[in-house]
């Protein structure tokens, strides 16, 4: 199952500290450990650490948990290195890894928590919950007979309760509109695929759009399938949306770049202290979109593997990069299995775009807060609102294949900057999201009107469905029920945007992402600019 990501900004801007420590650029398979013999200095340090820990265990005035002390020491030690070397305890590894491995074992629902109650946003297609008839809008009241409503459940705790080995069973007690009492479902857990390509669709007769959420194990196959589907529908021009994509596996980024680059062209190279970590990756396989207008969408949430794809396309003048400066993560991690089931993700190299750029932004060991806050400072210093606020280092200037100037040292700077639109954005609309009010209202509306909207069909819904003033009044009431005071001035300023987003989330409740994104993108400023620049993208590739 997955939790529903709620605000407009959440779609644009990931939680950097949570995500970029867990998702970045990874190479190779997990390793059991290094075969290199420890140096004498290392042995002295290990002996000292063991002495200190032994004295604490034996002589300290209070009882201590030595396991907790070691975990804390490891975490503190790694913070002195770089922002992306990380330690993942065994208890957290499965949940974090499932984001990249492409599947997990559970009951297969996407959920959200409204007013301290777990609501099913949607049962995942083909999963055990869908097969048993669990519906969007159902409320999960008990799990294995234990009450989970009104007790302060967290998203993580819900995930822990509902996930489990395939073949195991869990009893979920559902409250459903129109039914008396609870309905018990005995659900046999199964493998649930997680998709990293959120959506693909034809914008018009010639332009196709593919949204990649992260670079997981299955991403290339999902992308390839989406690409071929769109070509069968007549696609001649392509938008690849990497906004908010925090990265993932390097080899999946290389494969996707190979689909759009012709011949043998460098995609990325890595360089580390050890020669075995120095690699060069080239295109070479026959791709399915080696010609035709190409635009890549990026923003401050696009990191690592996303920047590899964008950097290769930009350096080879294959297409245009549109949006805002990307995150700036140019370090590569190697996952290393530790003997207790935990994992060390160790930075072993830097990666460089074909022109020689390192796009890693500056960092200082031990000051990770400053590193992650840099992304938020772009809002404070005005960078997301004006391209003039971007500071370039002339010593890090490079040239693309056709002589255009590009810069390293802090993310991919787009060829065409798109400022964050503030004309309709207000604190009130952001609070409607942060209090879950829009989600609560749209889930309920979709549930109550499911048959009528499904019969209408998506094309008619997109063309003719209107969010009425009465519907907005009901939404405001939901907000007030969530202790959000009505702000008429900000409501009026945000009204048109609020209508569009409400419509998009209702569509999501009926048609999932296939319904959400075509409507959401109608007000997305980067998407709209990408469509406008299609002819310019073709000119870049033709020069």
C-alpha cells in the first residue's frame, strides 16, 4: 500500500531529508562487506571504540542498551562524511527498499488518514484487496480485531500492520457507507507491484507525456511499454516529466537515456578513489525515440538519476530541459549488506555528465541541515520565482556538443526557466491540503458519485464536469470541521486553482492517475511551457 501524497507542493517538492537519504543513485548489487584488510590505524580506532563501549556496558551508573549506542554512533559517524552516505537499520530496510525494488508483500491499498481514521483512497489494481471488493472510501476500523480508529495511528504504523509475508492472512474490519456494522475481510497478502511510471497519455494528436516518479528496478520496462503505447497512438513528440523524481538506480537512468540518444554517445561517467568504481556508460542499443522533439521537465525535487538523464539530453543537444534548477546530487552510493540485516549505503564515486560537469552542490560534513535546507532557501531567496536569482560559477562553465554554455556545481539549470506561479497560490489553499480537507472531501465525493461519474467516462468528465460553488462551499465546511478558519480574500484569489485541483482529485478517485494528471497538468506551469516549446526542442536537435 502507499500513502497518498497530498498537496500541490508535495507533488512538486519531495521531503528532501527523508527521500534523498533513502533514494539517490545506486550501482551494483548488495555486498556482504569489503575484503580489504583493515589498516593498523583502523585497528587502533576499533580497539579504542570497543574499550569505551565495554566500560560503558560494565561500569556506567545506569543500565544502557549497547545496541542503541552502536546505532547512534554509526549514524553520527556517517554524518561527518557526506549527505548521502547512510545507515539503514534492519527494521526499516524492507520498507525503504521496496520503493526501488518495484514490489512488496501486503494487501494492496493506497490509504490516507482523515480525522484519525484510515480511509482507503484506492485498492491497487490486481491486488488482493481489489479482488475481495474493498472500495475507495472504505474506512479501516480494526486490523486483526485491534481497534485502529481514533487512537493516533501514523502512516508508518499502518504500513507495519498491513504488510507481511505473501500467503499470510490479516483480517481487516471495514466501515462502509450504507452498511450497518463492520464488514470483515480476511485478506491473504500477496506480492504487490509498485509502479514508478505514474502515467502516460497523449496530450494531443502528436505529443505524448510520460511521468516518471523514481528510477526503480521496473522503471525501464514500464517506460518502454509506455513509449511503445504512445507511438502506436501516433506520438511524434515527447515530454518526459522528472519533476519531484528523487532518483534511484543508475543503470535504469542509463537505459532510459539510451532510448532517446542515437548511436554511441556518452551518457554518464563515474570517478572514485578506487579504480573499480570508475565507469563510463554509453548509448548503443537501438532506441525507440532517437528522433523527434523531446522536452524534459525538472524542478528542485529532481535529483541524481533524474539529473543523469537531463544532463545527457542537455549536453548532447538532444532536447530541451524546462522548469527550475534541479536538486544537485552527483554522488553514487553502493548498498552494502551488514551481518545483522541492516544496510550501509556508502558513497563510492561522483558522477559526471558527458560534458564533464559534476552537478553535486556543495556540502560540508557534519552540517547536513544546511545542505538540505538549501532546497528550501530557493523559495526564500527568490530563485524559484526568477531566473536572475540563480548564481553561476564561471569556473564551472562547460559546453554542449553544439557549443551552448552549461554549468556544473549545483544541479541541472534548465534551458528554459519556469517560475513558480504565485498568482493563485495562497496560505488558505495550502492549509486545505495540509489539513487533508481537499483529500477528505474529494474521496467522499468520488465515493458518493462513483456510478454516475464512471458512466460519464473520463473524456466527457474532463471536457464538461464543473466544480460548482455549492461543492466549494461543502469543501470549505470540511476545512472548518478540520479547524481551518475560512479566509474569503484568499479563497477568492485561489478559487480557479481550487476548482482545477478539486476536479483533478475527484478524477483520481475514479480513474486513478490516468484521470488525475491530464487535469492537474492543465494548471501546471512547467507542463504548459514544455508543450509550448516543442518546436524549439526540434530546432535544437536539428542544428
